[in-house]
């Protein structure tokens, strides 16, 4: 089916939540990006392909942030709620001794620099038109612990962990040009959003890109994590990556 | 007449109207370049009230988040007694967490709010608190209340109709309260006898965590460069 390029209204908002709604806008942006790329590379046959993480200097979208989130020593600005081993409390005549491991709930907030001054290669145009987020440790029970009360039985308890992204900042040539708010966090069932031209990014050859991921995460014994990816396309000369 | 939409598609005309209203304000009042971007929790000062009860954290979180609409229960904090003794019976109490506390919107900043969302509640071992409602105060007066009890523990987005959408102007003091409810579903275990000693192999607060995340959806109009620089990539110009 031919692309409907009659779609021209300027969208006075910043994102779509339904891909179906976003398709005309995405088509408009890809076409516009193609025209800009074609203008700068006259005579070259261009291809359009889907964006992959190495195109903006990331080894993988779904980096194992869990490793970071679970490394409590990695984040000096987090704080903990003290419940140290060796302490005890007496409640209604019963002494509760807190013994190993006496896990704490750890609350962290930090910024991960996930792309650091990556320079887009020559003859490469990158269009970012959406993002996708998956959070771990919130809706899923990611592990179980066994609590022994010394009362003649073990009780298995689920562990819940949580991670959230207050915002994602994108810098081009050292200037912060976008602060994305992943509204997708507001709905368990949703993991994608699609930008309008007001919020999308076309990154041109030679530009440097940096991306900061602000996160807040809470864990006790298990990891919390975020999988994050951008949606987009790359426009480049045929043969550069694909033939 | 409906007062909200649950579909973003259906709400787009209202969202567009909020955006255009901010754009008109910018064109008529701003003497400097401006940007309109998505509202983030920091724009309303959310972020310094992570644990309203149970603990007294010595530091504030440096990154603001709607997840500050959280609840940490004192009684759950002592879960070992609560559960092992079966003492923590359901209270059905409503707890209020003031996630935005009399925050003054900066000069030359406008905020348009077109929706509200919660991403549900979660916690451990039947200690999950439900988000019931949210209240928005402007200048000390209650101007909006939203029910968020629908969907229980699940997420929910409500997009406003034009009557519900609101533009907050510079200097306005804003307060946002989130109400949580104890669902009352604790499970009791064997009850130790008074005078005994119980070794707890897991920290006292392992299952004490209960969260509900609720926030606002909207736009921020502010001078260019305060947070981000304007960049229209589809015009032939460089950053």
C-alpha cells in the first residue's frame, strides 16, 4: 500500500501511545529525513533501515542495568534504611534478633550516562521517533527468600523490586536538546511511545550524541532494572551497512 | 458528559488544545525563545517525600520522581511482629502522601496538565496499598480531585476533557496529595509465645515496602535553555 504523504498537519503534542495513530507522523518524519539526507548526498542511492543500538554508540539496548542496580557499592548517593545485623527489638515480650543477612531496602537515584559523545559517522542520518521501556522487579516476582523464624517452619516470601525513569536527556554537540518523559511508566501494560515531530530527533552526520538515563531504583535482595531502547531509522548510502 | 478519556487517541484534541494554549501564551507574553516539553516530576518539585512514615531519611533523593508518591508503613516496618504474631490486622486506613508540597511554579514557567496516571501499586506479601485518589490544590484551594481506585493494583491513565485540563501560571503554589488505602489483607502465621526469642534471618523491612506511583501528565512552557535548548531537526539548521 502506498504511503499517504498527504498527511501534513502540525501535531501540537509530543507523543502518541498507539502505533497505529503514529504511523502517518512517522511516515512524514522518515520522508522528511530522507529528503534532507538526499539533499546532502546527491547522486547516492540511499537506504532506510531500522535503528540498532550501535548506530548511536550503544552495544545493546537492553543493557544489563540489573548489574548496576544491584551493586549497592556502586552508588554513593543512595541511602539505606538501617536494619543492621546484631540489633534486636522487643515487641510484646518477644525479642526479635536481626541476624544475617538482615537485608536492607536500598533506595537509589542516579544518572547513568549510556552514550558518551558518540560521533555519528559521515553520510549517516539517524531519526529517533520513539522509545521503549521494560522495567524489572515491579510486576514480576523475581525471586523468593526463605525466612526462618525458628518457629518450626519456613515461610517463603516474594521479593519485589522497583526501578523507574524520571527522565531521559539527549545532548547533541554538547547541548541538551531533549528531555523525554517516559509516560509509559504510568501504565503496566504499555511499554512504547512514539514521538511527534515536536519531540523526535534527526541526528546528522558528525554530530556528537550523549544520552543520560535518570533512574530511581529500590531493591533489597534482588535486582531492579530497566531495559531501554529508542525506536528509529538510519538513512545511509546503500552498501555502507547493507547491500 | 464524560470527564475523562482512557484512550490517548480520543484525548488528542484536548491535549492539542492544552499545547496550543501554552503556545499562544508564549507568543503573547514571552520576549525570549521558548520551549514546550513534557512535564516531568521535577517540574512540580516532587521528590522530597519518599517515606512519609516509618523512617526519617536524612537525605533527599536527588532525582525527582513521581514514584515519590509512595508509602512506607510504620507497622509494616516491624513486620516480624506483625506477621509472626498476626497482629497487623487490616486497618482500612487512608494514608495521605503529599508528593508536591506548596511548590511555587517559577516565574516565566507555565504548566498545562491534561491527564493523570498511576502505574499501580506493588509491594510484598499482602502489604500492598491501593491508590485511591489524588487532589490538586492551587493557591491553597482545592481545584481538582481525581479518582484513581479503578483497576486496583493495575495501572491507569485518565486524560482530561477540556473542563478538567488546567493551566498553572507562574508563581502559583501547587500541592498534590495522593491517597493510599490499606487493603487489609495481611496473612497471619504461627504466633510465638510471649517471652520467647525469635531470630529473624531476614531484615525487618524486607517485606515492608509498598508502593503506589501516581503522577500528572502535561506540558511545560519555559524559556529556552533553562532545561533544554530548542532544536527543530526537520529544518535545515544545525544545533
